[in-house]
C-alpha cells in the first residue's frame, strides 16, 4: 500500500514537471519576450506579487460569496421540489423533460440569457443556480426513491406521518447520495461563477472580473491574466480535491454497507 502511494506521488510530480516543461517550451517558441504567452517564471513571479495585494483576496471572497448564495438557493429549491416530486410519478414525469432541457443548454447561453434578464451584477448567482439545480435535484429525487417501499409502508402502518418518514427514514438513507450530488456540483459551480464574471467583464469584485480586467488593461502582455487564472485554477483544484476525497469515502462506505 505504501509503495502504491509513493509511486502515485512520484507519477503525479513527474506529470507536473512535464506540464511545466511543455509550458516553457511553448512559451519559448511562441513568444521570446514572454508577453503574449508568458513563461512559467514570469507567471509565478506575478502570482507572488498579486498574492501580496488585498484586492486579490477580496475578489476571491466576492466570487465565493456569489457562489455560496447561488448554490444554497439552488439546493433549497432542488430539495423542496424533490420532496414534492419523488412520491408522485405524474409530477416526476412532468418535470423530467424540463430538468433534461436545463442540463442540455450550453452554459454560455445561460450566462448571456441572465445578462439580458437580470443585468450583469447578479447574473453569476443565477447562472450558478441554473447549472447546479438539475444535478442537485436528480441526486435528491434518486436518493429518496431508493428507500425500500416495505420500510416506508411499515412506518405508515405504525402511524408515521409523511414528514416523519421523510426526515427519519428517507433522508438518512439517501444522505450519502445527496452529499455526492453536492460535492459533484460545487466545483462545477465555482468554474461557472468565474466564467460568468469573465464574460460579463463588468461584474466588480470577482476573480473572473480581475482576469478580464487584466486582459483589457494589458492586451499585449498576458502575464497578469495568466497569473489571475492560475490563482483561480488553484482554488478549483482544492475544491475538486476535497470533493473527490469526500466522494471516495462515501463510495467506500456504500460498498462496505452492501457487502
């Protein structure tokens, strides 16, 4: 086991080194002045400078705030609708094509639609809600549906109310699957929020707006834009790592429960 972990770390490190070498090679070929396609060294030096500025952390905080607001609202709506729909096959069939439609619409289309409908300021919040809602809705509905009918019927015979069955039986049984839906959609939500800020170009205070602002301010020197982008990627990787860690533990628990 220890040997496997060591090999995995070594391969991961080699992958990062290869990526940096490829980056350096492309930068040297494309632009010797390290401006249009900045080198790793120039980008990392810029990252250090940006991390010394309070505005960088304020931007990250503002993006996370929009993300949390949109995500929480999306989860509440998905949970309420999931509670209403999961026990009613007619409603489930009615909402199924609507959910499928929202899953199929390109994200960029959703972004521009909310720019037109709600204005640029709050568009990232609505975009996060629209993109994450179908994922959360399906995980909640499926988690409630997986509860064995015999258990629910026995509880009803014993006089348990629908509310008690929901919170005492269905929710504990489906909790892991709901949590899987949350972890799967949260990293996606962060990327979507940044993309909405970049496309808007005017949404103040977000990391996406800083990326777009750096590109507009220095169109012939993309070092700052690259640096802000890597700061955003760093946080996305952290969120993805935590999400994958949670998912692996939940899947392991599920397998142990089955066997």
